[in-house]
C-alpha cells in the first residue's frame, strides 16, 4: 500500500528532474559551441593582385600550442602562383571583424586528406580526443563555414551522429559507376566515419567534436553529392564523411619528430 502511494510522487520527481536537466544540457552545448567557434578558422587564399579580399577555400581549426592549424589537403592543394604575391591565410572572427593570419603548409598527408599549417601568430587551440575510434550511434557536432564566402565569415554548427565506420572510397550510386582507380584504393583503404549529418563543400576541414566536451574526434572531409557540386547546396543528401582524429595526431607527431 505504501509503495503504491509513493509511485505518483516518484514519477513527479523524475519528471521534474528531466525538465530541469534539459535546459542545463542545452546551455552546456551552447558553451561548447562558443569555445569551438573561437578555434575554428576559415582557410583562404590571399592574392591582392587577383582578389580584393581573401578567397575562402574551406575550414580549419587550431591545434597544438596555438601556432598550427589543421585542414583538408584538398583545401590547400592549389599551387601558389610565383608571378604574384600569394599566401594561404586563416581568418579568425565573424562578419567584418576578422583577423587575418598568414599560414604556411608544413606537413601534408594526402592519403588521409590532411594538411598542417604553421601560423604567424597564435590562436586558441582545440583539445584533441584519443585515437580510439568512436562507434556508430555516437553523437557528434561540427562547426565551420558551410558555403564559404557566399555567406561571408559566419560560422555555422550542425549536429548529427556517426552512422557507420566505412572504407575511405568515394561511394558509387551503383556498381556500374565503380572504376579502376576506386577499386585500387580498396587495396590500401583506411576506415573513416560516415555521418548522418548535413555538411556542405565549405565544411571541408571542419572540426567534428563531442557535443559534451568539445574534444575533436574527426575532421569533415567530403559530402556525398547526388549530381553536381551545386546540388550539394540546393539538395543535400544528408550523408557526410569525416577522417578520424588519430590521423591528425599522427601528423602532429611526425611534425614534432616523434614519429
């Protein structure tokens, strides 16, 4: 009898606890996004003779002691023109209040689509997670500049989850689209994250992180496109991919001479 009388009180207590912790969790995520945003930068090509302002190429984030940035190799694979004054730069800030910092490519890992940039001045770094792979179903978030200069320097954050750990090959819509180059990649394939999350071309190089701690667990590097690059903007598939952070750690170690 006593136990049955206490059940409504128990349910009421659980309900009150659930509604009180929900706003707290939301605020914690807002705080995490704010911290991550401070360390997320736009990667741009500064060519004054060609462009009035730096041309945004993708996203990156600050690591190590604050004097390095990580981005995708394909974001900075464009050769600098020796006939003109051209430099890669990182843009930190929002809107028109932007700090421009010169960046030099010091290490690349084309296989895992990563590049390490040395900066002329320090910015606040992000903390990297461990090399342990995250499992399918893990909640993630990523912050970056989804459509680059089309929207301006305004960082955007997206949430989702890891849907699979999959071989790093460009997915084909059907078996007839498989070619020799894609088949050869299967011989020395790495495993990457497939995400149930919408990313856009400008998100390349965005930090993918734990929504609770802000620790980086991966790097956004590509989006499944149904047709053309433009269709990724107008009709996104909702399927994106990210490189595990263990390859970022290895790249930093090779730069410091530990590897």
